[in-house]
């Protein structure tokens, strides 16, 4: 199993008027961390597009929210790949 772990501190600009994380931020962080994951495994997404016109897109996303994210809270975003084949 290949994984990449990113630690992040929730900042003021991540919050909505109620003082909790504005929910689209989670998807922004997940997307950014997926790019970091591909970098970690030396998978050149830009080169793959330029050379072979192959790209990746999200088909479906969802999230379960168990408690609100708060200002200066530390969170961990973990990206995992169970199996990679040719």
C-alpha cells in the first residue's frame, strides 16, 4: 500500500461566518493532496497529459462530517492507493 500524509492547520480564511470550516475547503484540500500523492510516487501528471493526452478526473466524491473543523485545529489528510498496475 502506498500512502501520503499531509498535516494542515485550519486557518481563519478556511472558516465560514459561523466559525467552522466552509465545507468546499475539504474538497480543495483533498484535491491538492492527491496531486502531492502523485508527486510522491513520481507520477508525472503534466507529462502524461502532454505526451499522451491522458488525464485524471473525479468521478464521485463524498464526505461524512463527524464534527466541525475549527480555527487552528490540526488535521491530517491521508491519501492511499491499495494497488498500482501497468
